[in-house]
């Protein structure tokens, strides 16, 4: 059996804090290491022929962490995206962000707009960064968009089905084929609930800063050998 290359891969990048603590470092050092790892692993995944890569960079619940950690992460997003502006264009990667705008700072919102605008014509793969993201909120927001369009007579109820519903999510992306979660936690944690419906799930005890090319190859091999039925014949 070989299921080929998954079209859409999604990653819950978990374990930055534990990775750092194990080495006697600060949790924030783990996030920095996660960012460095993400740059290399993301490029590798897209170079394998994966067309869409979604990553969980910050959940709405993450705002409940210490102000030091939240501040560090927000600052890292701004600095990293400013620094990597040319990286995405040079590698022909289109960057998208999924999540609610509130309560992100103007600095974060500004760099999000810049990167999306900068890379909107790139065609070598899509990198979807889930930032201030929650999947239940995404479904609620999509439903509100649909209700508003219906109220304005711009759609009819027959226009909405399980396929067209994707158009109303934060970004209109195809369903996820392979979802990876690092660090040994076996949960979905409110990540891409609609799009994960038929995804293959892969859990590894490796913490995200160690999730390198070889680790992705293991996940890919596992995926390729699965009996994927999507509810049809086995
Ligand atoms: C979860 O690990 C990870 C996060 C909340 C942040 C993920 C962010 C990155 C990998 C940096 C990405 C950078 C850019 C520029 C997109 P955790 O802190 O929950 O780890 P723990 O469970 O061990 O505490």
C-alpha cells in the first residue's frame, strides 16, 4: 500500500516548553528553538510535494499563559515574520493566517497583512499559520458568515453542504490528510476540527524542536502504509 504524498499536512507543534525545561533552559528558549525547527522542517515538507501545510502556532487558550510567555511569543511572531519576509518569497511559498484578529496587537496584525500581501502570488505551496486560533470559534465564525450572506440574500440554503462549508472557514483550504502532534499528547486540542474529519492522525513523543526531516519521514511512511478508507470499502 502506498497512499502517496498527503495534499494537506497539519501539525500541532507541542512540547517546546518541556524540551527547554529538560535542558535546564527557559520555556521561551524552547519556543525560539521551535521557530528555528519550523523553518527547516516546513521547507522540507513542502519540498516533498505537500501542497498545504498548516501549523498551530498559538491557540486562543494560549492567552491564558504568563504575560512573559505570551509577550515573548507575540514578539517572536513579529520579529520572525519580519526577518523571514524574503524567505517565503524566495521559496515561492504563499503564507496565510487563520484565527481571530482580536486581541492581537497592531504590530502582529500589520506583519500578518504584509506577509499575506507579499506572498499572495506564490505558487510553490501554502503555509497556513494558525494564530489566535480555535476550531470551535472557526466553525461559529463560518456559520455567522453564512447567516449574514443568507440574510443579505447572497446565498441560498442549497448552496451550503459539507464541501462548500470549507469556503467559509478562515481560509478556503482542502481537507487535512495527515495531522501530526508532537510531544506525546494524544489530543486534538481544538485544532482544525472541521478539516480533520477524515485525516490520518499521527502522534509522536518527539518534542517539536526535535521534529526534523527524519521525524517527518517516519510520519510520512506511517501515513503511506495506512489503510485509508474515508468511510468507504476496506
Ligand atoms: C506548544 O508547546 C507550542 C506553542 C504554544 C507555540 C508554538 C510556536 C512555535 C513553534 C514558534 C513558531 C514561530 C513562528 C514564527 C510561527 P508548549 O509550550 O505547550 O510545550 P509544553 O507542552 O512542553 O509546555
